[in-house]
C-alpha cells in the first residue's frame, strides 16, 4: 500500500495545489463581482461561460492529449488557468470576465481529466478504493483550504489573484519533474442521447437536473452568502458544509440504492433535498443552523449524479456503458450551463432566497419524475442484477472516485 501511495505522491501534491487555487478562485471571483456592483444576473452569465468552457473541454482536450501527451497538455492547461485568473485582476469588466471564465472552465476540466486518467493507470482492483479515497480527500482539502484564503486578503485588491496564480504555477512542478511514466493516450468515445432516453428516461431527465443543481450552487453559492450578509469566513464555511455533506453521504446513499429500487432512493433524495432547502429558508438568519441545513442539502445535491449513472447502467447492456455515461455527462453539462441563468434570474427578482427556491424546485422535479417513472416501468432488477454502485463526485467539483471525467465523456 505504501508503494502505491508513493507512486501517486507527486500527482496528489499537484492536485492539492491546483484545488487550493481552484477553491480560492471560485470564491474570490463572485465576491469581487459583487464588490464591483454587478447584478446577480450578470454574475450568472459569467458563470454560464465557465460551465460552457468546462463542458467543451471534456470533448476537445483528448484530441490534444493524443497528439502531444499528458504532461505537455497538463502544463498548457495550468498555464491557461494562471493566465485566466491574472487577466480577471487586470481587466475588471464583466464582458471580459465571460471570456476569462470560459478559459478557466476549459482549463480546469482538462486538468481533472488528465489527473484522473493518470491516476487510473496507477490503481488496480486491490487498491482502487483506497487510492481514490486519497484523491477525494486531497481534492476536498485543497478546495476548502483555498476558500479560507479569501478572508485573509482583500478581494478588491490584486494580492489574492496573484496568490491564486502562484498556486496554479506551483501545481506544475510535481508532475513536470516526476519520473513516473505517462499514462496511455485517452480513448475517444461517442455519446448516444437517444439510447440513454430509451434505456433510462429517469437518468436522462435526472442528469439535466443534477447539472442544474450543482452548477447553480457552485456558481452562485458565494453570491448567496454575501447577499445574506455573511462575512467571507462564514461564506467559506457554508460552501465547505455543502461539500462535506456530499463527501460523507455519497457512499452510504449509493450502497442503499444497491439493495432497493434506485428510483426510490432518487425520490427520497429529492424530498430530503426539498426539505433541507426549506430549512435554509427558515433558518437563514442563524449561521450555525444555516451551516447544518447546507450540509444536509449537500448530502443529496452531489450524490444524485452517481445515482443517475448507476440506474442508467442497470438498464444498459455492457457494450453501451461508455456511450450512455458520455450522454449523461453531456446532459449534465447542459444543466450546468442553463441552471445558473435561471437561478440568477430568480435571485435578481426575489433576492438571495430565489437561489434556494430554485434548488428546492429542482429537487421537487427530480423526486416527482422518478415517482412518475415508477408508475410507468415496474422494478425488474434485483441486487444481483444491478451494476455495482461506484461513488462519483460531480464533474464540476472535480474528483471522481471511480473513473474520472475522461472515462465518462472523452
């Protein structure tokens, strides 16, 4: 086991530094946008550019990897991340930030893909769970740590932008200087939306909603925390509570779905998310209660993506897994693009509570459609016929504990 950990040490150090920069960037930029007086809808448009770049990269990056290899592409992408965050500090205009955030989304998605592709070649059936757990803990620690750098600086200045750029630059060194062999080129796969809709309508519709949920909160959660009067430290804690909830609940929720109809778990997750959103609305004046409610929202907001993948694979033939998982990723990406626009519009008209109402509505639709599908197709699979649940954190958040962005889409 120690030998396995040593083989990924440089990769994990790069991941830790990159995710620290990512956490800092994703909390810093919305706060700076608020300080500039930009409307919530304007900030949501900038967020949409980020998610569009992220989704596009999952299709384009493998082409570059097949041409020049993992290390060169990883270096180029982290350089692009560095450039994007520095440009945001130099040109403070929302139209320019759309371009810069699109570049950042493209770069971070490609970096995730390469890290996870690299990691997949270092694992086997005996150590897969342990090594991917290390990866998830490393990524989560880096992201949360980066968020807590915001309170020690001034978002109105340039220092935090420079710190973020330095973290991205430092993330280059461990992998660039590593003597480990680069992984094999990433294989190309095509997606099939029609086949996914035929095999699992609930996964088709659920993928759109899970993308809208995670994309909207990930893009506008920082805006929400500032608009309800939280300090930057309190806002970082709220975002961390969401992430912690998702990390803790994902595996237990998935294992439960291995033993009962996964659609029942989807219904329960949607209802639980709806109730947790109501708790956020009720206890919005108490930071401690809000953290707890946010934690519970996170316990279902992030794991439902993996439930969609698992249910679709239950309904598919083995030779359809890659195409169907790729289709789910495309639909998830569409959700992340459209969700922030709708959530931002609601926040513009109804204030910060509009974001929570959007999340609550999405959870209700998720539960309602899963319930409707149970009336249309009775459960036909038992635990022995199901595919094994594999824990997956959301693509927009980075770490995937079982396969990686590349395996799902590219």
